[in-house]
């Protein structure tokens, strides 16, 4: 119960007085008026407080029950009955009574403004602990309306929405929390961004996945987040072909987010299958250098041997392929891809630029590849100009990621 300790202490401090109305046209606020209790309630609560002082919390609660049985209670009666109940329930560690007392006190409208958030947070937390998500949600929704200054409350509300399969509300709440934190000049924690992406993805909110993934790498562009964002986005386009898949892996390579044998083998195998042995060999060598691949493993050995053997003739054939372009944008792009695979980004960019100007070109593909090559060669302005022209489908998504990557690199 450590999480509720501060709330309980604050709640106890609040039980001594009731709220007074605002002072009208006075420089100084009037002192809070003492509660007006009916005679039967006052007598029973006085006895209860005496028993509390003697350490008899159970006996005090019996007197609270007597006070509660007095007919026609006023709001002041209800407030003080539950204030005394609260002070008896806390030493007994009776969460059900604590929640009941705080809920009843809030319902009277007598809780001081500065204590309302503490009461609501405790009520919501206790309801959440017993998995009464509806009651917890009501408390936290009221809490957020009462005090919009603490985004942690909105994050808690998001989890409650998620627990009740209200996925859109869960993501929207995290959006609000992140925005509120930024507006307050604070840095939202990484966990909020990751949680937003996880909920959007697991909840199959297609329209929310990419913005959440982009937001994650914009705020925290580490290798783990890049890999998660790229793979989740790639998976959100189930009909992508090998060429688009290769572009996603090229982005992983550029962001340093290839991780593990599976990533490197898939990258090398896909590049080799698409006819880019130089790129496949580079992927294998990087995987070995980073201890992600074992050079002695048969699969790795086979891939590397094939890639290196094909690279010799492939690289020598590229000047001849350039001569065959003759207004064919597909040949221009594929030849540019080959140079890209050999890390000759300047040459690749010139071919992509040539392709982009030819009739019948797939403009999204040409501009994406041009932006990629210029980004890898260090031409930030040129890359940005090309990438902002990419529209439609997974290539537009890729272009947005490359733009984020550009803005995060010197």
C-alpha cells in the first residue's frame, strides 16, 4: 500500500474543517465556518473520536455507524461522519472503508479544493487495485477535469481506458499527456511514447500507428526505438513487396537499428535476391563485425560466399548498365540501387535524379531513393527537398522517417 501513503496523510489533514464559501468584496477571506451537526450525529461522533484517541478504531467505527443511522443527515453530517470513518479506517488498513469514506466526502461538495485531487487520486487508485475499472475511470476523469496540471493523472486514465478496451481513448489520453508535458516545458518520459505506440499497434488503430511511431523516434531516437518503429510501420503495410521491404531495411541500416542474426540475414538475403550482391556483402560484414553473425555458421558462410562472388562481376557491369538506360527510368533506378549498395551514394543520387526526370517514372520511388542517397552522402538540404516530394503508401512513410533521421543527425 506504499503508493497511497501520501494520499492518506493528506486526507487525514483535510478532515478537520469544511469548505467555506468565497468572501464577497473583502480583502481578507473569512475563516472556514465549523460544521453544523445535528445533535444525534454530534454526540455519536464525539464518542467515536474519544475511542480513536484511546486507540480503539473498531469501537470508533461502531459509533460512526450510530451517527450514520441518524435520520435526515445534512451535508455537514455526512462529511464529518465519513471524516471520522476515514480516521478509523486508516490505522485498520481497511481499503474498502477508506474508499467509501473518501467517496462519500467528495459527494458532499464540502472537500476543500486543494484536497479534492488527493481524494480523487486515492479513490481511483483503490478502485483500480480491486479492478473496478469503471469506478476508477470515473474518479480519474473527474480528477483530470479538476486538475489538468498533472499529466501523470492522464496517463493513469489512459491505462484505465486500455483495460476496458477503449483503445482510441487510451491513445488520445497519452497524446494529451505528452502535449501537456511539453506545454509545461517538461520532457515527457520515453515510456509514454512507447506505451502510446504499443496501444495503437495492439489495438489495431491503423491511423494512429505511424504518428505514434514517428513521435517515438523524434523524441527518443535510439536504436531500440528506431527498430521497433520501423518494424511496426513495415508490418502495418502487409502487402509490401521485397523492394519496399529492402527500403525498410536500408532505413534500419542507416539508423543503426539492425539487431540480431535475423535482421542481418534477412537484409543480406533480400538484397542478394534483388540482385544487389554488394549491399548483401556489406550487411554480412557489418553483422560479423558487430558480433550479430557468426562467420563460420553455414548459412552466413553461404550468403557471404555468394555475395562476394557475384559482386566482382556485378560491379564491373555497372558502367555498361548506365549506357542501357536510354530513357528507361526502371534501369536508371535499379542501376542507382546497385551503386547505393556499394556505398557510392553520389553516383546513386545522380542516377536517381536522372530517373526522376524521365517520363513514366514511379516518382515516389525515384524521390525516395534520391533522398536516401543524398542523406547518406551528407546533403541534408537536397535530401529534404527530395523526401518531401514522396507521397503515397509505404514510401511516404519511409520518407517521413528519413526526414526525422536527417533532423536528428548533424
